[in-house]
C-alpha cells in the first residue's frame, strides 16, 4: 500500500523491530525492549525480532486509534466498553517511569492496525501518521492562547510577500539520532555540539523583491528594464518569517517582545550578502520573561544571548552551500559572536575507537553517547545553567558542503521535565511562534 509522507518524522509512528530485551528489577510481568534505540516497557511475551509499531514520547494518538485498540482509561470511549486502557482523553504519550525504569515511547504489535484492514503491507522502517485517510498520530501541542500582539479594531493591511523563491529557508526539523543512528558511518566527519534550550532564529541577508518607486513602475510599463530585487535582512522564528511582507510591521510574537527583531538589529552588519545564520536565542526577553523556564544560560534578567549552530550561503540561483563547523567558529570569532559549544569534531569512529571492530558498531556507538557524561548526557544537569536543570542533550552533525545532516539526542531527564511542564499547561515559545 502507498503511504503518504509524514508531517513530522519525530512524532510519527514507525514500524520497527525489537533489537533486544532486558529483564527489569522488581517487574514480574513486564520487561524492557530496545526499539529504534529507545527503551520501551513491554510485556514478557515480546521477543527479540518481533515487528510492531513504535510511537515516540509527546506524540498524540488519534481518537480512532485509541478507541479501536481499547486504550482509553475511560472504558466508555473504547470500542469494547468492557476493556480499560491507560490513556487519558488527550491521547498524549508522556515520558514516564515504571517502577523506576524509563519508558521512551510505546511499542504495539502490528495487529494494532487491524481496525483499518487486515494484511497491511508495512515492513520495518515505514513512517506514517495516517493510513488510508485515517489519522493515527501527530505531535502533541497545547492549544494556543490569544496572542498579546493582536491589534483589535484596526483594519488589517493587505499582505504582499517580498520573498524571492529559494532564497530564504526556515529552520528544518532535526531528526532523532536514536531512530537514524544506522546512517552514521565510522569514517564520517562529525561535529557534536551542546543542544541549547531556547528559541530558534534565522537571519538571512538574501535577495528580496524591491519596493519599486512610482518612476520605476511607470518605466516598467513602457518596457524599460528595472532592478526588481535587492539584498535585505529577512529573519524568522522557527515557524514564522517575521518581516516577510511589504507595508506591514514585522509580526509580533506570541509574547509582547519580538526577540527575533531585536537580534536582527544587532546582527545585520555582520551578515554578508547571500549568508543565512541559524541560531538559538537563550535567556530572557527584554520584557523580563524567560525564553524557556529555568534555562537562563548565565544571562541577567531582561537579557538574552545568541548561539550560532549553522551558517549557509545562498547564491542568486538559490543553490545553498554550508559552512563546516571550523568555518562557523572562525566566523563567530572574527565577529565576536558565539557558537554553540563544540564537544567533538572528527571522524565518528575515532570518538570511541574501542568500538571500531564490532559488528554492532552503530548500536554501541549510540549507547556510549547516551551515557557520555563528558557531553552532558547520562541525564546530567546543565553546567551552563549552574546545574539547576537537566542538560537538554546534544546535536550530532555529519559534515557535508551541500547536505550536512544533523541529528539530536536528548536526555531522558530533560524529556521528563518537558512532560511535567506540559502537564502544567505551560506553552513553549518555540511552538507558539
């Protein structure tokens, strides 16, 4: 069967095989299974080699899926009202521990999809968030509050985009290393950097449509060639280009302070034509609120800091090339800017050389990274935040001039903290913008 591309590879269902099982202390009826690099609590009847469906933490299972598999805690919502599950009405998959043992997702047998139709031809490694038009899962997000920046009662201005195709590119989703570690090869040149917990920002000095004066518009009507593009700084949050349109003031953020606009004013002199900078803004908003609760990164109240993790160069034809990590560091040093902390740069195989001759190199490489306290992993506390909160994790990037590939690896302690904040209904600035 043909499966549609997923909306978000980090919050979709994936058919996967059980790689290993682990007996757990004080657990008679359950065990741990390693699936896509994650530890999942499963029944004792689950065996190595079993193929099933994996769901990651903080995805939202659809009502149809939950009801058809009798997974709701309130039995009246289940297809078989005599059966009870363990999911609340939200359908959210949380980071939880069972008798002290972490569970990093949900693993179910392929039969969980029988409510669609029998005989689904889905081999291991198939991503999906819907099947035959039936929703299965999506990323869990808190419903937005009304933006404080709305200007009610004022006539809306017509929005005319000034963006030129293939010039400005938003932040791309970073895939989970656990899911794709098999793509890493020992000879790959990689960089490993600290993953900072703030809000994403992109600043690009790229070609945009020029606001034509009346004389140029008239000249164009008579066939005179006029210059219709120019280089200008475009900036965005993770999801929204803030100054995309002509005649409209840069968009307000969810909060009453546009931290992206503030940093664009500081950076415009450093960004040459064709260059785009991708960065994380951490600390506080100028209005005083925290960008991410508990994560100050040494900033004083009302102050923020910017850490660059990616730089691209886009030519007039829209072809993008990437700076390597050493080049990013050189750019930041020259312009007195900060880059995300570099933890390792070199061949992947040279990071843990004692693994090189193992047939299961990828799996063992991942295990070492997960527990590497030197990288802030192993559920350690974040030194950049006075060890008050868990380190978020790391980003491993496979270098390449045209298509370097980044992967993220988060600490479980950080995921637990995120779960508690979502439980309390606290919205993430990253999702709100």
